[in-house]
C-alpha cells in the first residue's frame, strides 16, 4: 500500500506574490549578517 500523499502548498505562488516582500526582508543579507544567524558567505555556496 502506498503512503498517502498530502497536498502541495503553493509556496512558489506565495513567494512570487503576497509573501515576496516578507521573504526578501527575512533573507536580506545585511539583516542576516547583523543578526549573526548564518555565515552569509559560506551559506551562499551551499544554496547556490
């Protein structure tokens, strides 16, 4: 028996329209550097 599939959240659509500004602010390089959450240079290589 196959595992039941749920539903796909329309994340791409959200990030292109209603949540775009929020996502850009959340991932802003200066903000990430200031808050020290990630090593922005190293993480950029991982993400691509």
